[in-house]
C-alpha cells in the first residue's frame, strides 16, 4: 500500500483523475464479467482468464494464470505490468503480426483483436496462445481507453493440428508413392501427364516422356530372388533421381518399368538425359547380378495426343530398344 502511495505522489492531478476514470471503467467491466456466468466459471479448455488494458496509462490487469502458465511464480510477476510485459515475449516471427492486429483494432478498423501467436516461457520454449480482445471504451475523439479480452493456451490444439497435418502429409505420400522404390505411382503420373496436356493446350508448352525397362529383370528375380530384384529397382530409382530436375517426375509404371515426365522439354534435351541415364546404368554393378542395363524409349507430346496415345508411343519405342539389344535408346 505504501509503495502504491509513493507511486501516486509522483503523478499530476490530471493524470490521477484519468487514472481514477480508467479504474472505474475496469471495475465496471469486471462487475459485468462477474455477472456473466460463463465468464465467471471459465469452463473452456486452456482458458487463462480475462485481461484489461488501460491504454493511456499502459497498465495491464490480468489473471495471473496468463503469466504462471509461462512458468513464472506469483512473486516473479511485477506489481505493475504494461502491455510490453507480454509482447516482449512474443516469437520474433509473430511479433509484427500481433502488433499490427492490435493496431488495426485500436484504430477501429476491425471489430476485435483476435489471433493466435507463440509466446516464450520462462525456460525458453514457446507455447501457443489464442487472444481475443475488444476496446470497451473510447474518448469522444475515438481514442481507445480500455481494452478487455480473454486468453487461452491452445498449445495442445496446435500440437494436434501439427500431428494431423503430418499424418495427412504421410497419407498423401502413401497414396501417390510406390512403397518399394519411393518413386511416384502410376495414378499420380497419369494426373501429371494430364496436367501437362492441359498446359500445352493453353500455352503450347511442350513436354517429353522417357520410359525405361530393366533388362532381363525376370531372370534376376528367378535366379537371385525378389530381395535382389527389389535392390535393383531401388538402385535404378536412386540413379535416376540424381540426374533429373526438381520439376521432373519419376514414377514406377509397373513391375520393372518406369516413366520420367519432363515438363517444358523438347526431344533434343530429352535425348540428352536418356543418354546420360544409359551411361549411368552401365556403371551400376550389383554383387549378385553384375552389370545392370535398361532399354529406353523417348517421346515428345504432339498436338492431338491423349494420355493413352502418348504412353503407347513411348512404350513402343522402349520395346523397340529392347528388340535391338540391352541398353539401347529409341526415339521418334
């Protein structure tokens, strides 16, 4: 009490009058909160209570749970707290967003201060708070006097959201990916080829396909077993991925057949990649199998092609390579 008396001895009469008005407004708001049973009982998960900010004197009145939830003891909470006490603990990536949200509301451009943000605990890690507040009183000129709100710890919800997002991403990958090799699957490749055809119709942007088939793969499985055959397929995919662009798409078409989609690529550049792949396959040596080769077909989309006609073209070219002998390339 004595400390508070010394504090008020330092302020002017006008400041003291303004301070009393602010306290009366907060007191009125607190009584209103108390009369509203849902705010009194605070039944919501993660709820940390109400807060009231007296803007002109920058004094923040809040439920101590807002601070103790961050790991601070009651004794560590300063007797007088301003808006900066909590904003100084905001995550650097959230600071500008939070301040702009509050600024827009103080200027009466939004209906409420309303957002989620990360705030640092005493031990240095971050938790998620959801804050919603509203200016309860303004001056005749429209300047804010008192802002009141309620805050929640929504970290559990955020963690669940992140886990769900990760699970959905994994599920998405499972849906579009070949489980054995990690290449995309046939359904995903069909979707991407269809997208490239639509892009060609709009912009006349060419694209090419490379189909490759591992030579004598059935003999590998028959003579050395499926484990060795799986190893060969994985090695082929690993070799291809090292040599294609990020925008290129590799899919396992079936068995030991693979297709590479090359967006915005005409025949000469597709042939260069096919030659590079052929040379890389010639260098693959697997202990049980020895040298691994692949028959390759190269085709470029032409106006009027459908997915079926385009696949048939590159498939026929690949089989033409196989008929010529191991490790051959055929193109239009």
